C-alpha cells in the first residue's frame, strides 16, 4: 500500500508541531494549512486520505471549511476529524452537522488522536 | 369672604326662624285687632240695645198716659213716672256708651223727656182734679208732640247705631279675609323660602362631596396630579385644597418612583450586560488558556511515551507531576468556563434517555485509582427498583457525581466512600457518603456557594477549584432536582441530589 496523506488545518504553531512530531514516528505523510481557506484549497489541489480540522481558524472556521469540502464532489468522501473546542457548547453537534467523520475535544491526548487516525485510515 | 358650613346652616335656619317669627307676630297683631273690632261691635250692640230700651220705654210712657186719660186714674200716671225712671237709666247707659258727638243728641232727648215729664205731671194734676178734657187737650197738644219728637230722635239713633254695627261687621269680615289672605301668602312664601334655602344649602354641601367622590375615584384608579375645583370657601374648600395637594404629592411620589424604577431597570440592564461581558470574557479566556495547555499536555505525553527517545528513570516522576498539574489546571479552567456559561445563560442540557448504571460505572472507573492510592474502600450500590428509562443530560449528571465522589475521596483519610442510586418518588436520588472530616454545622448552608470550602487551608491541602459543588448544584437545578447535604464533623458527610424522572420538562436554559 502507498503512503497515506493527512492534511492538518491549524493556526497554532505548537499544535502543528505536536502532530508533526507525532506523525514523524508513523508512515503517514503530513501536509499543513494555516487557515480555513488555504485548508480547502490544499485539499482540492491534492486529495488527502484524511483531514484533521481545527474549529477556530482565521478567515473561515473549520466548520465552514468542512461544509465546503463536503459540498465539493472531489472531497465529499474524505474523512474529516474536527478538533472541537470545549469552550463552545454544542460544538460536537455542529461538527456532525457540518459533516465531520469524527470529533475530538481539545485538549486532546496525542496518543488518543493517533489511535483515532489509525482506526479510520490504517497505516500502510 | 370665608363662610363656614356651620355659619351657612345657621344663617339658613335663622332666616327661616325669622320668617316664622314674623308670621307669628303678624298673627298676634291680627288677633288683637280682630278682638278690638269685635269689642267695638259688642259695644255697638249694647248701644243698640239701650236705644231699643229707650224706644220701648217711650212707647210704654205714651201708652200709660193714654191709659190714665182713658180710665181717669191717677195711679196710671204714677206708672208713667216709673217708666220714666227706666227710660232715664237706659238713656244714662246709652250716654256712657256713645262717642262725644252723640252726647248732644242725648242731651236734647233728656231735655225733651224732662219737659214731657213736666207735662205728664200737669196732666196728672188735671186728672186728679177731674178736668179730663183739659188733660186730654194737654196730652194732645204737648205731651204727644214731645213724645213724637223724642221717638224720632231715638229712632234716628237706633238707625245710626244699626248702620254703624253693619259697617263694623262688614269691616270685621273684610279684616278676617284680609288676614287670612296675608297669613296664607306669608306661610306659602315662608315654605317656599325654607325649601329654596334648604335646596341651596344642601346643594352647596353635596356638590363638593360629589366632586370629591369623582376626584377620589380618579386617585384610586392611579391618575394623580389632578386639581379638584369647588366654588366653596368653607371647610369643603379647604378639604378640596388638601385633596389637590395630596394628589400633587402623590403624583410627585409616583413620578419619582417611576423614575427610580426606570433607573433601576437601566442599571439592571447595565449590570446584566456587564455580567454577560464578564462571562464571555471568562469563556474566551479559558479557551485561550486551553490552547497552550493543549500543547503542554501534548508535548509532555509524547515525551513520557518516549517519542523523543528513551526516558531516563529519574525523569518519569517529574513528567507525571507535570501531567497531573496540567490536568488539574485544565479542570479548573473547565469549572470556571462551566460556571461562566451557566451564569451567562448559555449552558444547555442535552436531555435524553440515559443509564444510571453507565454513569456510576464511568465515575467508578475514573476514581478507582485515586481510591486505591489512598487505601479507601469505594463502593457503588444501585437500587434494583430503578426505572428502565430515565431522562437527563448524562454528561452533566456524570460530572455532578464525579464532583461529589471526587470531593468525598479527597476529604476522606480512612474508611471509604459509597455511591448509592435509588428511586425517590418521581425522581432518582444519587447519594455519596464518606467517612471524612465532615462539615461544621454553621457552614452546611454555604457549601454550595461559589469558591466555598470548609476553609482556605482545605483548598491548599486538598486542591479543587471550589467551584465543583456550585456547578453541581446548578446542573441539578437545571434538571429540576435538588441537592442537600447531611454531615457530622469528624464522622463524615452524605451529599444527595435528585434528578426528576421527567426532567425533560425543565431541560431548558437556566
């Protein structure tokens, strides 16, 4: 099997670093985007196997980005994990409504996140 | 001019009284006048009687003289003299009764009568001497004409007295009619005046009463500040002025109160806004806090997991400490966030069917290691009679039970903690008992307040944000349940809360 690609849309440098270092130990390939709009663009340029989407993002929110990706036929089937913010009540429901495959509350355990990723797209 | 009600009434009644007094005086006067008139009438009657007596006596004298001549008897003439005495008496009576002008006529009658008596004496002498012819001749030539002239004079007097009596009688009748008319008119006017006076006075009294009535109705219906207008300058006028002043004062108080209420409303809105702003600030703040905390916890976990290479044994404990404290900080942030959301009215319950068994199981799993670490017994008891389906926000109920059981474990040094779930009427009751330090009675009421723990040292020794019970209480109340505690200092505490079986009914924002 070929290497699987994960697109991570997140504006916080340290959070991106955690995922970068976490996935460095695996066979997954990581691509990064810093805001909602560039996240959508990156997904359409090169279809990822999974998208990891933060909710609070500059320009357009993770929810809006997810809706746009779900509306596009090319990305409609790509699994999306939304990292919800505990601060905003009903985020889990909003994530589902936007079309997320799964959701994870912040702060998340890197260990748990990796397990969830592996569950959805097993490593090659 | 100011006139009191009393004065008005006095004047009205005095007027009426004066009228009746005048009427009484007039009546007295009339009665006196009439009695005087009737006295006059009486006297006229007496005069008439006397005159008639004279008339009669005169006729007798003439008759007796004629008789004496006829029977030629001197004794008959003596009778004439007797009759003369009667005549004189009657004449004297008449003289006493008549007015001055009549007296002259009476003198003449008396003079004629004396002359007649002298003739009668002559006739008597002639009769005694037997000279009848001469006596008869004397009678015919002297006595008869004298008598006739007397008779004519007396007749005249009788006629005059009669006429006078008639005129007196007519006058009296006219006076009677006049006085009757005057009295009737007087009485009618008095009655009319009394009625008019009564009407005017009562109208003057009743009008301000009506005005006050209407005015008070206005006040009663909350329309303050009006003016009552009455023309009275008496006590009613004063009352009206008072009422107007009272109404103005009420209007002033009312507007003051309204202004105060408006200010309060505005202030309240401002405070609510400030409170909301505070809650929103806290929500944002805790979100901002969570992002770096996420990174701290993430890096620590990966470090511990050996992602960056083998972890030296002596690093393991400090790494675990970082994680423990990081998670504690996270709980504090979550508590603050929960409370601020509840206070901002942005906390909503997700009410659905849940299983008490699952909740208790989750709590047990979360806290078992803590109980084991402290060497405490940790028991859970579920009543067999619990309903199949219970409604509530499972996540929040779990949080409540976790708070209570976590606290119980924290505050217990030996013994154990027991969670019981049982049916309590139309609700499920969750109870958490411990054998911990207990709560002093005077602080029982305060334990559910924000930032309350038995004392500040407890927070340092046992940790916790001091918000757990407060949040638990709010979640329970949002479900429509209640929370309470029983405790004995040094022996332990039992916290209870209930969740109504039909809690969906109250599952809205608090």
